[in-house]
């Protein structure tokens, strides 16, 4: 998508708005229809364990490709997102043969894979899911932010107060109930698309509500938690990697202006690659600085972390830092509890907190903001600061454990 046609509220990975809204409606309807029978399906699943799709998946996808229902590839599609490219790279390093089926040959949609190593075959959607924890009912609802609250909050997992709203009237009432500032975001979605933060007035809520409505009939309105957004990767119940996602910022030195510090930061060669981008000086930056009572000519004090844009997306100049080894034990235990409640072997958790080195019990306005059943593992592979984590390699190693 060209820069001219790119939706600014979608960020670095734009989506078709109408398609996303239809998917949100279908997800809610199918959840209401089939949710009651999910427990029965899980109990019956062991009876059909002898049926394996792994070995018949490749002929099945070849048939679909022959019928022009999609495209079957034996190498990465250049149009795919970084997560998929990293999976292909990890497979090649391990000598794993892989095929990728894209329905309607749409690189923005979910892809289906077949992988083979030796005599072992695996088929999966998006990413290989470890099998050691078995079937998970949460796979049907964890991406739904409103449904997620109904499961995590009763279990004692901290989350922001708020709810899913259909009407602007309900959204305004929710904002006044929980208190400002609040945020708005689509009930379904990822990568912070069409999310609005720092909402304190009715007019700001109207704009944020309208933006989120473009992707979903249901809009989450909830209190704004305080701190950084951290992405936690849970694999088989364990937090294997924690990455801090920073909004665009510069470090003050007591000498240079914000304008000069941004120009210097943009010289970082890592910001000229596929994932990380230069910090643009645009309307969002001017609005954020104005909100803080600053201008581009202000001189931040020595050691001050000066936020210049509220968006954490790398498209806006956001950055990432690996912090796995510094997370407080209490907070690590909380992540394991989240994994236990969800019962799924692969989850990406977005968690907001001020300081990961301190216990979450000692900090206010912290908690889970969403969970992802198909996490963006590239956040762990490619970081601006700190050591990377080979999430794709770990998942493939679990899919093809070494023979003993």
C-alpha cells in the first residue's frame, strides 16, 4: 500500500476496514452460536485423535490451489509480514521443508502451513502451536477483548475498568463511570489499529469512538493504564520472552532541543530497515508535545526520557527493548497465572506497567490490555535495544522435537 493511500489509524500494517468489521460480526455471532457446544467438542476430541490432518494437509491445499481458491508456495511471499518471513528463515536453518497456502492469494490474511522434517509432518495456521498442553477452549475467545475480561478479572488478573460499547451514548457513560483518561479501541484487532489514547473530553471520545467503529461495531472504552506496553510471549505456560514497547522518545542531555534530539536519533541505522522507522515530526508529535506544555524547541533535562508521540507502533518511530531477565518474580508469577487461566500453549500478552523490575502488586493502574492467539513473534526476534529472541526457532523445535 502506498504512503498516500495508507490509513494513518492502521499504522504499519493496514487492513481492509469493511472486511475487518464483517469478521468482527461473524466472530461474535459464531461465538454465541457455538460457544455452548465448545466444552462438548473438547470432551469428544480424544475420540477422534486417530484422525490426523498433518499428512493429508498438503494434498488438500494442492487441491484448493488447483481450484484457484488460493496459492500454494514453497518459499516466502515477499508481500508477507515479517513474522512469516522469520518463520521461513527458521525453517530453512533447521532443514525443514515447508509449504504455505494463502487463501485467495491474499498476503494480509492468515496463512496455513505444512512442514516436514524427516518422517514427521506438521500442519498449522500462522505459527506452529506446541501440543504439550492439549486443546484449549480459550482459543475461541482470547482475542475478543470484552470476553477476555470475563475470564481474567474473576481470576484476580488485573485489567483496566471498562466495557464494550455499541453506541456513543454508552461510550460516554462508560467514560464518566471509570474516570478519565480513557482509551478507545476495536473489540477485535491487533497492532493498536484504530486505538486512541489520552482521551479526557467528550469530543475526544467521539473522535476515538468513530475511529474504532471503522473496524468493529463494538468499541472498548476503558481507563488508561499507566506505564509502558510490554509484550509477553507465553509458550507452554512459561513467559519465555518479555519486550518493552516504547513510544517514540528521545533522551534529554540538557543541551539540545527536542527537534535536534529527534534528528540525531533518526541517524540510528537500525531505523532505516524493514521494521524500525525514523521518528516523523508530524501533527501527532506537535499535539503530544502541546499536551505536555512543550514545543520542539524545548530542551529536556539530562537523563529525561522525553515521549514525543503516544503511539507505540514502529511505523511511528516506536522502539523495543528486551527486558526478560529483569522482570520481578511476582510479575513472572502473574504471567504464569495468566497462562494457566487461558490454558493455551501459545499466547502473546500485552501488559502495561511502569516498572517491570518492581512487583506488580506495588504499582497502581497496571494490567493486561489484550491477549493474542497468533502473536507477532517478530517483536521478539528484532529489537532495537537488547538481545533478540528466536521465537520462531523455539516453536519449530517444539513442533519437531529431536529424536531420542
